[in-house]
C-alpha cells in the first residue's frame, strides 16, 4: 500500500533537509569555486561520488507518493506520476536486485561478526610505505614523520587490515606485510564492524539505492562518516595541523590507546546505523520479487 504525503508536509520535509545539509556542503562548494582542496572533508564527496546537490535533495523512500504539484521530482531518477501522486516505484529496482541482495548479505554478515581493534589505523601509513615523495597521494601536505619512522611503525607489528577498499591502496611493499590479503570476492568473508572504513561505507550503501532509501537515513550515515573520516586522517602520518586536524600519535602507546577507544565507540555507533541501513535495504529486497527481476 502506498502512503500519500500531502504537499505542504513533504515540502516542509524537503526544506528541513536543505537546511540540515546546507552547512555540511557549504565548505565543499566554496572550495570548489576557489579551486582548493581539503584532504579530510573532500573524501566523502570525491571517493563516494555523491554530489552536494543530491545529498541536499529530500526523498521520502519507497512506498511513498507525493501529492500535489511535484514536477521537480519527475526530473529525477526513477520518479513517475501515478494516480496516488509522484513516486519512485519499487519495481524500478528490479534490474539491481542482485546487487541489492549482495549488499544486504555483506551488511548482515558484517553485523554478526565480533569487532576487531588491532589495526591501529595504519592504513594511511601503508599507503605511503617506501614511496618516493612525488608518489604520495596527499603530496601537498607534509608528513609529520620521516620515512624511516613510518617504516618502523609499519613493521612494529603485523598489519591487520580487513577492508579491501583500504587494502587495495596499500603500496606494493606494504601489501605482503598484511596478515590477510583481502579481495573483492572475499569482502563479505572479512568485513568486520570494528573497521572505520566499513562504518564510512554505510553512507555509500545508503545513497547507492536512492531515491528508494529515505534521505534522512542517507544524511545520518553521511554525518557518521564525516566524524569517522576526521579520525581516519588524524591517525594518518600527515601533518594537517595547519587546518586544525590534530594528530593521534599511534607511534606512541598513548596514541594507540586513544585510537582504540575511538574505534570502539565508532564500532558501537556504526553497528546501530548498520541495523537501520540493513533493515531498509532488506525491506527493499523483499519488495523486489525475483519474478519482477526476470
């Protein structure tokens, strides 16, 4: 059954969404106009490839129709006008059912695993390990340690990355030092809820199925990912103090303890968010029957 939302109600929701997201995207839009970069905040727009405009657009989610004049939504992906109003029919997801099922499985298997906290956030260190200065990703920002010191941190204990999309950016010299060798095919076998990147990826899984996922959930995931990303770069070997990003010095026992505490807190929060995302995507999967997909 389709829920019909009155025009004055959904327009109020749309305005609330714009107001909530505006301060989150304004710095990105200003930097883009100026041609400047931010190695912490730009990541969520560039790596995850969801535009500020899309993030600011309100969607009610599957099974909801917008009453009245909603022509602006007809210009967006998947929306059509029906006798109930303007809506994004869940049947339009049928061609993507397999992808949706794979992500639901990934989320459910990740949720069921015991979190691991022994990586100490060294993925960014492994991405610069034994590189020449001109090969470093964020080469416009200085390293706060020498390459010898970075090597000492990398080799002080085995690398324990479980996340393929972090591991794949390791240098060739760092990859053999990782206990595991994650691949795309083994992602569902290895992903675990202590991983910062698995928490950030909840944002990707939510917006990937927009407009059928309510935009409030997408923004909630974005805001969690934003917090995680800051810690992700605070623990990196870069010196970002000029932009107010103070390092977590995991080369020290105190820094490792600080990071582990933050990692545990984020693990609890991302598990709660993962429950919300998984339920939403599972409901979509149930709504797109195999018959529709054939």
